């Protein structure tokens, strides 16, 4: 007897927590730039915003890899952790346990 065909199941929306947590340091830098802007230091706020997001200091005309890695290093680490968790089957287990939305 032929096997019964199963319809393709549409994947639901999931949030990769490790990647999302990696954006926290970048977010804290943007919050401090916002505080400076609200205090009236718009030039300093824009300078901090540029340095935090690109690593380039427009005053000294130099790129600072350490500032760039402080912002984007945790994002890269979160991507690696998410990929590793997927390969090890952790995310599949979370899906089978019916835990909604969250994946590592």
C-alpha cells in the first residue's frame, strides 16, 4: 500500500535569541548617543553614533577595529551560537517541545 502524502507544513515565525542578544551592546551604544542628543550635544551624539555603527572616527579620520568589534563581535558570536545550536538539534527539540517563537 502506498504511503500517505503529508502536505508541506509552513514554518512559523521564530526569534533566534542568541543573535538578538548579540545586538544588545550595539543598542546600549545607541542609547548613550541618544542621551547625548537629548542633552543638547548633537555633534557628540552624531560622532558617537557613527563610531558605534561603523568604527570610523570622523574627527581623527581613522577606523578603530576595537570599537567596531565591541559593537559587532557579539552579533557574530550570536550567529555562530545559533548555527551551532541548529546543527546540534537544539532548535529542533525546542520546536518539538511546542515552545513558540523562541529558538537559540
